[in-house]
């Protein structure tokens, strides 16, 4: 089976936002707003019907270690020697600070990490009239949160956040943010050396009970070949799934 989870529906409570609902169900902001385009994200109103898109097609490629799909702002972790996968929403690098694709690994783990912002980020803060110290100590003002998983690619890591509303958005300088309640169990479960594969796949296809499903996400803005009406990646995803199946294209 290529699908996990189930589609759900709930009703909003008084004064809660779609961001509140998204976090409660393990979703990011973009996921829930795209599933509910007619709902006011900041004041949906009590009793409003809200679709909870908690059904996912597994990303293409090897099902091992950590797979991060930038196009859907979501992480998949395949537990070693188990037929289980854990998935969480992410915040990723904004345009101009894009999170790079490719293969790497978890190089080290650190609880209560200090943040050492590079000169480029300190310069950006300075242009906005803010002084950023060379080292930000652990605590409520540290954007890394309480747990960090460092990647083999220098300068990039998976970490918690002191601004959870940014999960499900493109808001970082390239690092990958998770909700505090998501990074903590991952930190305990994942070992140093775990492979990490970062992809950018807006279109996924997969089988469930002999039916072919399609999952589509808006391509990242800096991917011009995937913008507009170019459906080649979508067709390719479908054809790849049809190979060797009883149904031929």
C-alpha cells in the first residue's frame, strides 16, 4: 500500500484559527488552508466545517530513514526494521534561502542547542535594525527550540522552534522546523547516521486497494519548469506507478 492515514472532518471552535486546528491534527498551515479555501484562516467561526487532509501518498524512492518532500512541506520517517512510517509537517527555507535537495544523514544530535547564526543572517537582522549576537543561548528566544538534529550538510538541521505558527510555511533561512511536540519524540527515536533524502516532488501517485490515487501540491516558486500548465511531472508520476501494474497507460 502506498497510502497512509485517513481524511477527516471536524468543526471549528469559538475563536480558534485554522492554524490552531492544523496543529491539533498534525498538519501545517499551508496544508489546512489549501484543503479549506473558502474558510477564513484566522476566524473560521464556531461550528464551521473544516476538512482535515490527514491522508498521504508516500513519497517516491526508497522507504528508509528520513524523507523530506519540500513541495508538500512534510517529513516521513521510516522506522528501521518495522512496517511503520511517521509523518510530520515542516517549515522550510523561504524563497532566496531555499532548503537544498539531495542525500545526506544525521551527523549529530543536541538537546538545548545554542544557535550560532552565520554572518549573512546577522547582516539581514542588522538591516532591519536588530542586533543578533554571535551565539544565542538555549531558552525561549532561541529559534532552534529544545532539540536539534544536525545534517551532514553544514549549516542545515532539523529542529524545534519557538515560533510554531511557522510550521507549514516557508519562513526559515534554509533549516527545517518542526512543532515542539513532533521534534522531541523524533529526537529520541532517530540515531546518528540515519540517512536523510530531501526531494522536491509536488506530484505523487500511489496505489490503495487496486485504485490509483494522485496527490498534488503547488510547485515551489523558484521551480520555473514546474510552473504554469506544465503537467509533465504529474504525468511522469502516474506512468511510473502504472509500470508493472495490471492497468496499462
